[in-house]
C-alpha cells in the first residue's frame, strides 16, 4: 500500500520553477503529511526530526521513504495548490486491491452485500474567512457561516473495527449552476462517477434521513445497488401514514428478542412493513420499512431508530438489517472536542498536519465519544 501511495505522490504536479537548489520534493511533502495520519500521532514529524538529529536516522525515512522532512509551512506551500482529485485514483486503487485480495470478505453483510456509508462532513468553517468554493449557511443571528463540506463514502460492517475510506466528493459551486451546491447533489455526482466502478462489488448504501429521498433512492437502484437509509416521521409523513394503517389493521411484522450485555438486560423489538411509499405521488418509490426499539430491564427506551430499505424483510433478517444500518455510526463516533477543532480550524489536509503536530488539547482526550440521537430524541445506549 505504501508503495502505491509513494507512486501517486511522486506524480503530483509541481508548480515550482526548476532549480538545482530545490530542497524538498513533492513526494517528501506529501509523504510527511500522510505519515501523520497513518501513524495517528500528532507529534510524529517533530519526533522524527529529533530522532534524525540524535541518531542520524528516523522512521519517516525507513517506513515511508521520506528523504527530507519539510516543516509545516513548506508542506502547506507545496501541497495547497495540488487539486484533491489528484489522489482519488490511489484511494480507489487501494480499495480495489483490498477487494481483489479477499480482505473485504469479512465486510460482507446483509444479503452478502458490502456496506458503503455516505455522510457529509465539514472540514472548515468560519464567519470571517471565505473563498469562491465556500458553501454559505445563514445563522440565527443573521450572520453567515462559510463552510467547506465533503461527502465521504466509507466501507463499514457490523463487528468490524476498521473502516475503509473511498474517494470523496466535495460540496462546492458547479459550473453553470446558480443554485448553491449541497450534500445530496454531491452524493449524486459521486454515484455518477463511482457507482459503476463499485457495482460488481454488490453494494448496500447507508445514509441518514437526508439520503432517504425519492431521487437519491432511484439513483442507487439505477446502479443495481440496494439502500438502507434512516427514515424519520417528520420527513416521511406519507410513509408513516401507511405504517399507521398497517398497525391499526395488525399487519405489521413484529419480532422481539431479549439479550444481555454484561449484567444488563435489553429487549429489542423490531417492527416492519412491506412496500410503503417514500412520498405522496403516483411514481413514489416503494420501500420496506423497519423499526428497532430497544428497552432496558425497566422498560425505558434506550434506543429507537427506523430505516427504509430496498431489501426484503422477514422475521429472520430484521436483526441483521438493523445491525447493518447501525454500522453507519462507526464514521460518526469521534471525540466531540476533536470534531469541533477540525470543523473550526482545518482548511485542508495539509492544515490538518500543522494542527496535529501541535497536538489536541487535553479536553480532546478526556471527552467521551459523540453519540447520535435517535429519531425519538433518545441517545443511543452504546
């Protein structure tokens, strides 16, 4: 994998004039930035500089092939002009290699499909700094928040600690479009660009309620893939009217399972319905609806969520489908303080290198993992 990354970095465009006095190569700058994230050590580069001075060698050279370690300013100066799309092919190649070598066999989930979770994430925001590629959000105090957002597809699976990132798609102004770009439009572009590439893998796409949208579900199905999207009552009134009718007529499927986690006892209640419309139109996508409510030994609700899916539902697979749907939260459970720092302080991957060399504050390590509220306002029990 490192060799694939090095080959890609070696080919990065270099806007500098040719000079024999050039100290740092593009490859060294990119590998140095990559090493910080690969090692997950905020002070990795600083420690390597000290190691080089003390011992005459360093791990950045032996592990990543870095010839000279640039300072953070040099990394920014060299990599800032490089379009992010330049590294998309190597991200795809790494995923392809994992697939071809059978590593992803353990990621197979419901109906033997692989799960790709789609989610938008802010990697920069400011009320003062902006550029032509910023998205604008009007705040309650009538001030404007300028944001850089990316849709980040990730391969996830229940029971898998690892997640495999795939090429992203940025939310940014599009040529010939007056309307501001948005997360759903970026996801549509990603599907148009990469959907056919990943079609042979047999994919189920995961996403929050934003993605449970008529047009997006049709795009997913056009790629011969399945979907499993969070489905909230407030944004799918027609669907829940149908669910209510099924409930009154006692036509909802229902499965109850008791389980134990350590000394705690929980009851999972699954309810499901077949062929309910996503919206109130004649051409509405007909999906299957699944709800999971988890209660503790006292009967208190500790988790509640619901999904719309193209997968068929039975008493035998509802638990597996709910588990697959919950796998999406692997990409959201990060320290709250760290998410805030990334959101407010990082302008790009290179700027992230500078931040991580300084290191996060102590509170970033003390804070607990972020949790995502369920559709009933409860916090997930895990």
